[in-house]
């Protein structure tokens, strides 16, 4: 689980990120209903396909860019939670973003992003949702070599790009290089046409 402070219009907003083992076998509709449950001080709650998340920084960048777009009046979606999905998927089309990185009924683990105005509120919401879905995975988003290849393929990151950024051939170096490649593309979503 990760909680970080983001900057938004001279105020701090907190982002909570977790990967959750879906031990209760919740369906897509049940996960969406859980995310939609209102909570004071919570700005957005979004579930994502965990296998395509290139580390916590991928989601932190998506959350910051979603906040920026909503506050800068260049958002692609009406809601902040869908905007997070759009940036995390590197897509401008909402339907395509949902197809790529949205949850489905077969998810054994899910990624979770929560934005809120207070660190404690975000922590409480994370804890409540994690216990409703299953249990947190630590470390979150620790992709295997196969998942790294699939994520790179999905987001059109070439092997040569990863090779330029990795410091060795071990899995941690490959994960780090892929994360850097994806994060560099996240902020480009609003610029692509």
C-alpha cells in the first residue's frame, strides 16, 4: 500500500494505491459498486487491472495528471475516477481505456487508486476496501517477466526502450525501466489527438 501527497490548486490531495488479492471473487459489477459507494472527503475511487500496472509510480502519475486535467479544464472524462483510468491506460478514448485496463469478472487481483483531501480518510477507505475485496499484496504490482512483456506490448514500449533504461538484466531493473517508460507516456495522454 502506498499513500502519497499530490499537489492540486495550492492544496494537498492524497493518493492511496494498493494491489488487492480478490479472495472474495468479487465481480466487475461488485467492484464498481464498492468504488461508487460515497465517502466524505474522498474525491475518486478506481479499480484497475493489476497485471498491467507498471508499479506504483504509474498510478501516482495517472492520478496527478487526472487532477491536473480536471482543474485545468482539459479533462477527457466527466468524473475524476474515469479520468484516472484514462491516464493509467494511456488512452484518450474512455471505452478503449476501460477495455484495456478496466477490471473484469476474472480478476484474481485488482489495482486500487483512491484520491482524498485527507491522508487519514484515504487510509481508512483503503483499509475498508481491501478488507471487502480480500487482502493487500505487498509489494504491490511486482510484475513477473511475462507480465512485464505483456505490459510493454500493451502500451507499445519496445524492448530497445527498456534496454536503454535498465541497469542490469534482473527483474527489478526491467520493472523500473518499464515504469519510467510508461510514466513518461502518461502525461502525453492530454497532448495526443
